[in-house]
C-alpha cells in the first residue's frame, strides 16, 4: 500500500490520518481501501476503544479526487463501507472527526459519518457538488438534514456554498471548536474520556443511539430491550459496580 492513510495509537485511541496533502487529502481508490482496512482494525482490535479521523497538514479532506475520476472514472469506494471506506458503514466503535482547514464535498460527508466532530474555528465545511453538476450522495443529503435545521441543510446542499465552522457549531453540528492547529489534541482529550468508559457499554450505546433515530415512540423500548440486555449481565457491569464500591478505577474486560 502507498500509505495514503496513516495510523497511530495513543492510550487506546487509533488516530487515522488521510495522507494526501499534495491533493488537499482528496480521496482516491487506494485511500478508500486503506481507510476501510484501518476501520476494520479499529473494530477488531480489543485494545482500541475509539478512533479519530483527521487529515495531514492542516486540511481535513477536499472530497473525491476529481482528477482521478475525470482521467479514468476511478470511484473511491470500498465494498459495503462505501465512499472513502467509511460513509456507508462507519465503524462499530466511536469515531471522532478532527477537522482543520477544509471539509468539503466528500470530505464533509466523511465528517458527517463520524459520531463527534471537533473543528478549528477557522475550518470550513461545504457540499459544493451541485456546482459540478453532481449531488452529495455519500451522506450529505441524508445525514445533514438530521444534524442541523432543515433550511440550513437545504442552503448547504442547494447553493453548494462553503460554511464556516463557527456557523455550523451554532447549529449543533460541531461538538467543540478549538484554536487553529488544536483540533486533534482536543479530539484526543474527548477520545480518552470515552476510552476510560466500559467498552461494551460504549459500543452498545453508540448502536442504540444510531439505530433509534427512526424508531416509533410506541416501539422504542421493545426495540431497545434486546440490544441492551447483555449489558446488565456482563462482566464489565459487575466490575463497574464493584470498582465504584471499592473506590478504585475499573478494569474493563470488554465482555
């Protein structure tokens, strides 16, 4: 592989970096394959609790590599994970987008596929696909309207204009704004907080929050019950209660 995606690990957190700064971290076919491999490793490795997704050299991602697409029709998809190896099937474990610079087009959709977003206050988001005669089909049209007000989402999708991070934060898209250059460190702080919690509980909570968005109120507890039953009989649940009683830090087993 060409190392278009680099990974490192800190405190049980996998940092995944899109590494094509010469192309503003635009995603080509190889990038998508390497991203999918990194996310497979995140999900499979019991020593990893959380992922952070960022871009090299102070740019998150400018989206699909249009030059590669124009040249040979290259589409940067990876199996059922979809665009960039993440947009259609994100990881089971929580993942945080750490955004510096531009998160545009597919880059914005990558951020939308993450569970939390930390962004520098001078970062820029946008879905400019309509300006190129295409549409944001990797999550922009279906995820953004559920994250921010309808009319603001329509503005972003239909005008294709870039929107500053500060404005997106006002509408609730961003968990934390930072000074420029500090998004990754702030994301690491958030990830460490999550990683300190029970891993089985964290993954189950993510699953329920993600899946329950379209549940009918009349069905929601019946649908939730089988998804969380294993938590209350788990070794981690017993350990959490025991550690609390003994006034010590819990030692999680993830089971």
